[in-house]
């Protein structure tokens, strides 16, 4: 794997060329977890022995000429809000029913197994996928490989951190307001939030029924495409599954590295607050220049109903979260972490009329964003205005989640409200040598388009290959 030992697709090529084995990939992944997981808090549970057996089986199958595809024999991990038969799903909460989906795989996990992927374990998150880390709870604290005194981002924290630290080559997360893209941005990896309805979310502990998405994180856009091609597609267990054609892994490669004629809308308004990272504007401008060098035509755009959609997304998430948790929350209030119970309880302050109005706002914005995508093919902007925060920056003096200090600097919730697919890719470093990220959004079910843009960007840059120095390893 001389080109990139951390890339899922590079590892798949090496397996086919006989340059490595699944057993070697798994052993390398386990060794990295043994070295660094105590510090980084990536895993809630590990399936080392199962993974070794599955790796042996994958190597034996390949020797017999059986090829299950790109993921055959590749180590991947799954966020602990998604059901995996090998172990329980805690949702990082003492409240969650340990028998929930016990012994069953979520549809996305079953599809990974069918494709030959090897599940290495369940990764850390925030309680029920919301709030901020809590060091007082009996769970690992997910830390950032670039600086362990900082957060890995939430809530698909462990999946992003583990990829950056070389503990697996790809994984699954979920995204309600930025929970794939934020940790991808903070940890310097690539994360894809698919269109609402593209990937079945059944078997994933819900937070916002009309907002939740399940999607991949990995080193590159090509890696995310390989994962998406396997997990995408309708499923009868998810009433929100969209009746759209399955996505081919090769669909986005129709113009590899060439974006000639592609119309790119560039968003700057609302994305560069006064307290943004001082390096952000320059890093972003250089990222746009790369797209121009690929042949893209850029124009400035404004996202319609920006503030209104963010408010509508928050209203929807709190109301729908409360709908799921209300009974248990009323009985076990003190067992919930202060940040998550505070967020969920806000749903009780919203009237039915407010909730309906939020859905109306979202539909109006969907129509407006559809018109914008008639004029441009993709929209790009920073994923966040800052790099990964220190842990003590996440709460105020009283210990409560401080929304304004961080969450107002995230540019992710808008896209959950309108349902479009978004890819986050590393675009450089800011203050303190912390990763910064480019967000590439596309029209509904336009995953192939944004993956092609991300792939072209990564063919001309090396930000996605930058590894936290402490966690570098030798290729298996």
C-alpha cells in the first residue's frame, strides 16, 4: 500500500495485488487500537477475535477466487447508535435499553457484512447522538488525534478519530445536524451525509426522525463512494427510504479529476464570523482555486433562508428527540447527561403550531434550494469556522452546553433541514495546526456529483493524506 496505507480503496487494491492480506490489515488495526485507544477513546466495544476470524475467512475466500467487492476483507467500525449483532448498542448512555436490537444487525451493517467488510467494533458518540462530551459518565471520552486535549467532534466522534489514528479504514456514522461532517472536519478525514432517504436509518437509535441520516466516513471521497455504494438503497424497515436507483461505485468517476464546465456556487456570507479561525479565509480561497484549476466555473451564491432553516432544524430535532425520549426522560431525568437532557427538554417548550411552521419553512427552503441548483451544480463553503475546540470550551461556567461558543460556528445544520447530500473533505490547517474542512453540497440525490468534486479536489491536494504524527504506522 505504498500510495496511501490509510486509504480504504488503496488497501483494496493491495489485497487484489497480493501485496497484503486481510489478516495483516486487521492485525495492524488491532495494534493501533492497543497502542492508542486508551488515550483517544475511540471504541466502546471491540470485536478483535471475531475480526481475526473474519479476516482469515476473507483471505481464504480470495484464495478460492471469491471476490465480494471493494470492501472484502477491509476493517471498518460502526458508531454505537447503530445496531451490530456482535455486541449491544449503548448509544453512550446508562439510560438506553441494553436489549434494544440485541443480536441483530441494522440493514446498513448487514450490507457491509454481505460485501465482506470486517466490523472491528462500536465507536464512541455523544449520549443519544446529541450534546457534548461528559467526562463524569462511565464511557470513554472521544479525543482528537491531532491534539488529545481537544474534542474529536460529535456525534460520530470515535469513527472519525479512529480513521485518523489508523484503527480502521472506514466506518459508519449518523448525522442529524452535522454529526458526520463535524467530526470529519475536526479530525481531518472525509465524511459524507447522503440525501435524506438514500440510506436506510432503521436500526439506528433515532434523534430527529425527519433529519437523521446514516453515512460513511473514511480517508478519501473515493473511499466514501465505495462504502455508500454498499449501504445505499431502500429497505422495507425504513418508511423514509426513497425509491431512487441504487448508486454505482463508479458513477462519480465519469470525469476523474476533470471538472470542466462544472458550475460551483461559493458561499461566504454567514460562513466567516468575526471570531473565525484567522487562517480560514485564506485556506478556503485556496481550496476554491483548486476547483478552478480542475476546470470548474465559480460564482458567489447566498443560501436561501439560511437563518430560518437552521432554526427550523433545531425546532424539528428537539421536538422529534423529545417524542422518542419523553416517557423515559420523565422517569429517569437525573440519569441523562445534563447537555442531552437539556437539549431534549427544549422540545417541550415548542408548540404544535411551531413544529408545523418549522416544517413549512423547510419545504419552502427545499423549493428555493432546488432553484439554486438549477443555476449551479454544487455549492461549497467551510464545514466550520473553527478547528477542534478544547474540552473546556464546550461548556459555560455552570457546566451547561454553550451553544454560542461552538455550535454557532458550524455550517452543517442547514443541509439537514433541506435534505440534500453533503461531503466534508480536509482543505488545510488553521491556527494550532488543526484541520479545516471544505463542505461540498449537491442537489437532492446528487451524491455522485459531490463525490466526483471531492475526488477531483483530493487528486490535486494532499490534505487528506496528512496524518497526526503520533499515530503514523507502517503499511501492513
